[in-house]
């Protein structure tokens, strides 16, 4: 099975890094499983697969990871994201309805500056009509993609130096 | 009302959720499975009960977390904890920093490094290997990630091999995830005196 992280880091087969990665095969498989659970869950709740992929693309762009951004934009297309959902991937789009604006604002905050988040930000999501379960789904999505971006960034540095 | 903790500490606070945790008596089969709740183990933290709102991501997350922090070989467990502390300082997750600072102290049998980091910050004077680990973890945790080839070569000069560096990347990245949940979905409050 293809592994997104290993593909994106372009790890050279047979290298010392490839050997180190193969010793952690369980971790890479679980990373891929969490990616699938965060972007294309069986039960999506109030966050459609298209919206999730568009938000993930936005987070990758915030982190200046254009390869991962392209991957998520591609997934948004495959998930049949609506035009409105696709716009969420554009960094200059802040949402044009109350709920989307609240989701985008929170995703940006947690991706870019999590230390500044407080209980007021959770209250703002609730007031915009986002139920607790969707607040957790959104948070997991942003948090997981932030992990994946840093894992790929670290692997790319190692690959470049090998 | 309990007092919110705003300063870094190696004394583990309590965690108060902003989101209502799943009521375990009402939890679905998928939620109980993701929580690893069994008839003999019904002790589940509020944090996991909050995450149980999204059972599909929680299910792989727990073994992933345990694998990155505790699996065999590679980087020492204490140094993985140091990576977690570096990320938690950048993201100012007081709760995660406290849990992983206290684990570092236990594993390394030393409290001076963490005390110095909390007092002086990420540039605190440590032994060269610990400094390189802390700095790399912190730089990878910035948004966008800011770790450079120089930060990586500092790890090599300090004696880390590929397997150890990979484990450090994993632990620092993992806390880019954990901090974004723990610090945004709740807050650390002073534990009541026992």
C-alpha cells in the first residue's frame, strides 16, 4: 500500500533513512490510518469529506507545504467538494456564512497559533451552531494534519542530508 | 473555582475540558472500542472522553501515541520526552509540558535540566546533546516548521543516528498534534491539595 508520508518525503529506497523508517512501519501505518479517519471517516458528522479535505489543504498552505496542499486539494475533488467547500482551501477566503466563518477562523487559529486559543474560542464555535462533537472532529483534523506536516518536514530534512 | 495554571511547571495539574466529555454510560460500541473500555477497566480520563466524540480518529491515535513514545530501540525514552517538552513550550501547552517534564525527570533521574528550561527558555544552557534535541524539537514545532539542515547537523554532531533522529521527529511532531487538542479543548487547573 502507498504511504503518503513516505511518498511526500521522497525517501530513497535502500538508504539508511529507509531502513530506520521500516523499523517504525507500525507508526507509519497508524499515521496513514489516522489520515484516512480524519479526512474520509465512515461517519463524518457535520463535517463532510469535501470540507475536511479543503480545510486540510488550507492548513498545509498555512504551513507552506505545497505538496501536501496539492494532495488534499486532489482529495477534495475526489470527495466531490462543492464550490463553496473548495473555497475554504483558499487562504484569502474567510467564510461567507456564520458557521463556515467560525470553522475557518478556528482552524486557522489552531494551525497557526494554538497557544493563543482559549475557552472563548470554543464558546464562539458553539454560538455559531457547531456542536461539541463537530468541535472535536475539527480539532482532530487540524491537529493531525499539523503532525503530518511536521513529520514530512523532518523526513525531508533527513533525506536531503543523507 | 479552581485556579487556571498559566506558568510552566513540572507539577502535573488537572485538566478541565471546555467541551462536554462523552457520558460513558451513553457511549456507542465504537466509542467504547476506541476508548479500550472493558468491564475490568472503566477508568477513562476526561481528555479521552472528549476525544471519544471522534471515535474513528481516537482508535488509531492511542496505539500511535504509545508507539511513538514507548516502542523499543532508537531514541531513549527520556529524550523522546524532551522532544515532547520542546514542542509543548512552543505551543505553550502547560498541561502537556508538565506531564512530559515530570516523565523526563523520572526517566533521566535529573530535575535540573527541566528546571533550567522552564526558567531560561529554549536557549537554556544544557549538555550539548540535550540542547540539540530541545532546539530541533522546538524549531520543527513552529508554524511553518522552521527546523533547518543546521539544526539537523547539530543532532548528528551530538551523536544521534538516523533511528534516533527519526524518533525525535516523531515525538516532536506528535506533540504538534497533542498540544493542539489538549491546549485548545480544555485548560490546566491547580490540582486540589491532597
